[in-house]
């Protein structure tokens, strides 16, 4: 039989098979298998099937003692029916507690709501009172390690091992944080007075894009938006610029609609961290008295949830839906068009604000089971048809500008001004739905370097000033924040604590989220940063003293003079001649983007045009030699940047040939091994999104100027790093953090 005849006979034998039917059958089986593996099913036979994939460590499906304690009471041993098949065991019916016990969580919520409503004065917020609770406190307390800090009871870290899951969710999924502990101050006055007041005490971060918000003749935004910026420690004239001006910390300025509540008036909401809120309140009160502005404290009454990740936009689009489709108040038409055109919040203008009135309760459309590994990013419907030749289309959808933002859907001003009112209006007190304000939470550095991390901030009302007068407090607004958080969790979002928030704002974003890292690591020149540095230094000393003497590292032998803190003043004075030392001056962080980009970055890269001297720095500003430059540290090979690690200047190019060098005390005594100290590492770790170790550090500008004129190295883009518990020097690459 020839080969051709064999092929024809084989085809005739298998001609009865239908490939389409075969693929359809196998696809359904694979879908059922994937649902059993990735989704927590309601028909679990064994105990371990209730665990998510990341917690299944070993084959212990029939050993209940290997499971977490919280899962023991939900299941019994697997049973067999009359046919000998395994069936899910019915849990034993527990006798119901008393009616008072079943309503215990409602009493706790009512107590927290009354405390938040009665704390109307700022003096009451900082007096000796009980610790405030988040609106999601009861949800966090069962799943997180809680700590008392800044007058609040806040979640530190989850009890489950989801640290890597939160890192992945901040980039490819959705990560949620409860930022309701932030302080919110309301300023009401004429638009010209508000602009003058804010310009005298703050500075808005510059936006180097073509999508800047349109400004009015008074220099204020024409549309509602949020602007990130810095709050200074003193009041100065509007036109005075000083790069050495002391800073209190970061703020977010939310501009309300124009001509509200009266013609020519406007409302501004300033969000700040509770560590700096006392100084910020006194500064704004002093400024408002001179400008005739009315200031009000809304801390504790307004809740704020932060969502990060590329899937946060489409996930929220599935959560929010109007209570009445025919009700046209708010930005519902604009929100529907945005969800059709774009897939990520980074495609919207910086600081865009939307007001969604009368949202349907978030529990109504909540999934019955938690959805895991769901890709919420779908291609925008009609994006290709709606796109014109001049519209830039990316994988995330159309990039919208402020002009496109205003032309998509006409905004019908609803109750934005009544959203923060002390008493409920007729519409705000209606039991129909919940009012939500959406704010794009991007900063210029995050939008440029980490666009996939941009999401939305959700602002909801928790309580009002007159709620404490009611006999029965209205818990609908307080419970809406918890319901919104649970609705996001059931759609696959992860919830992080303070640990995840600090890691995302520093290591994971490579320092681009420096505005949200306050008061840790990147704010050593602020009062809150100095206090946090002292607390961390004390904690390191306590950990060292708790160790047995034979297990304590010998820092003297390791050549680490400062293992617990970073001596910035000593570093600066060691690199200054006696003629330039001023005992009244102290160190400060150089945050001016123009000076960092045009001078410091060129100086570090070895540009001969930027080889300045100390005299030239003093001529520009007398305090400039005391500046600290924020830099990003990237490990070239092995080694992870740790806090208090020292950055050395290499002796010459030959110093980089060895991958890991030793730095013993005896070697430093010789002239060959003498290396200049340029700075210290603040924080660091392994960045799983990049696959290498990164960190954040500060270097002294005076040390850089002195080293450039005394060393044989061309540029300082590469340095040597030594951690506190080792004698090895690791090569690292640095870049200026703009």
C-alpha cells in the first residue's frame, strides 16, 4: 500500500469526528476545571478547596489542622452518602446568641459615628480623647494587625500572606486603601482671596504635559479638579520663590465648582496628613484671617478610599450604577462615556473630578462569590469608531484632554456644594442612593513614570456635624464606605495596610510616589519626618538591645559608625570648610525640579558645564551647601539596599572591577582605600515588578561638589554601597529623583 492510499484510508476512518464539537466539549471541561481551581466554590468537598491558590502550600487537603484557625469552624469531616460518594458536610447549627449580641457591630458603628460627628472643633481632635476609628474598622480588625498611631486605630499589615499579591495588584490589578484618617479642611471665600491665600502658603506641583488644567483670570482652575502640592511652614508673599523654604508636608487641594455657594465665591478642600495637621491648621487659620476666608474642619466626617492599579477603572465601572437611569443630576453621562472610551484612569486629565449622585447601593449588584483572576480590562466599545484622526489611541484607550473632558458629556451641577453640608438636605437624606465624588489620584511623577498605577480616590460622607443630636444616628452613610470596600473585594481587589502603602510609595514606584510617602523616608527635613526618623532609630536600638550579647553584630568591627540613624548634619559639615560652616543653618531637601534637572543631574552625570564650586553655590544661595539631593539607588549585581547603608565615592574606575569588595577598618587606614562618604540610604528592598533590588537615598550636595574636584572618576552615576551588617562594597547606580 502506498503512502497516498494510507493517508486516504486514514482520513476516511476518522471522517466521523467533528473538530468543532470536540473543541467545544474540551473547552467546557477546561472552564469547569479552572473554576474549581481559581474560584472559591460553594460546593467544596474538602477543607483546603476553600483556600485561594496562593495559600495552597502542600497536599494537605484532608488535614484540617494545617489550615488557619479561622477556617476550622466552617467545615466538618467529609461524609459519604448511601451510594458511597463524598458529599459536602453540613455545618452544625450553632445556637444563636442574644439579640443584643447580634447587633453589637451596629452599636459599635453608631458609637464611632457619634464620635466622628461630635469632633467638630480642631481642639477636640487633638485633646485627650479616645482613638478614632475608620469607617471600615470592624472589617479591618478581623483581618489585619491594628496599631494606634496619629490618633487613629489603623491597619498595619494583613494577617494573610498577601504581600506579593498586593504588589501585583497595585500594577496589574486593583489595590484599595482606606485613607479616611487624612485631615480635610474646607476654605470658603471669594475666588481671588482663596488664590492669594493658597499661593502664599503652598506650591502646586508643576505639570510638564500638554494636558494642564485650564486656568481662569485669577489663576484658579476653571473646572473642579484636585492639585497635589507642598505646604510651607511660613507665610510669604505670592511672588517670592525660595528653594530653601521650610516645608511642612504634602497636601491635596480639591477645587469645587465656581460660583458656589454665591456668585464670585468658591469652596476649596485641603487634604493633609494627621502628622502635620496641627501646624497646617494654625497656618491656614492665620492666613484666612487676613484674607477674610471661612475655614471649617471636616476631619472624621469625610471618608476617602484610594484605588490603584490598571484594573481599578473598569472595576469601579462595574460597581457604580445610577439608582434611577432617568435622573440626570451629576456626571453620569460623562462617566458612561469615559468607561466606553478608556480602560485606565491614567488616560484622563491629571486630577479630574466627577460627581456621581444617587448611586445604587453597592450590595445589590455584588457577586455571590469572590471573583479571582478576573481581567476587568476589556477593549473600549466603539473606541475605534469614535476615534478621529487627531485622537491618540493607545492600548488603554483614548487619551483625553480637558477640552475633550468638557465636550463628552454636559455636567449638570447637582449637590456638590451640599455634599459637605452639616445637615442633610432633602435629596441627601433620601434613602434612594449614595453620593460619591471620584478624583483621579495621579501625581505628575506617577503619571509620567508609573501610569499603570493610577486609579481613583472615592470620597464619601461618613457623618455630619448635626448627627450627634439625633436619637438614632443614620448609619446608611457610614455603612456605605464599608459596603463599597466589600464590593471591590468581591470583584478581586486586594486591600492593603500601612506597610503596603509605604512600600508602594517608595520602593515599588522607585520614589515617584514621594508625595504619598509622608512622613516616612523621603521627608527628613520636615517636623513629621524628623519625628518618624527618631521613632525608627529608637526601634532599631531596641531590637539590637533585645538580642543576646553573642548574637549582636559588632558594628565597630564591621566599620559602621551609625547603624541606627543617618547623621545628616555631620555629613554636611565634614564636607564644608570652616569658612562656610554656619551653626544656625540646618539640612533641607532640594525639591526644586528645575534646579535638580538643569544643575544637579548634569553635575552627577559628569557634564563639565556643571562643575560648580562651593563659592558658586553660596553665591546663588547661602544655604545651598546644606542641601540633600534625593536619588534612586539600583543594585547592579548582588546586594539589597538597606536603611542606614552608606554610599561611597569610588577611588577610580578600577574600583568597580571587583564585583564585591571588602571594606575592613585596616584597609581604610591606608590612603589607597580612603573613600568619601556621599550619603545614606533611607529605605530599600527587592522590587518584584522590576526583578532587581532598588532603594531611595539622599546625598549631600556639598559632598558631591567636593568629590567632583578631588576624585579621578568621571561622573557619579555609579557608587559603592555598604550595608550596616557587612564589610562588602556593592556597586550601585544612582539617578536623581525629580
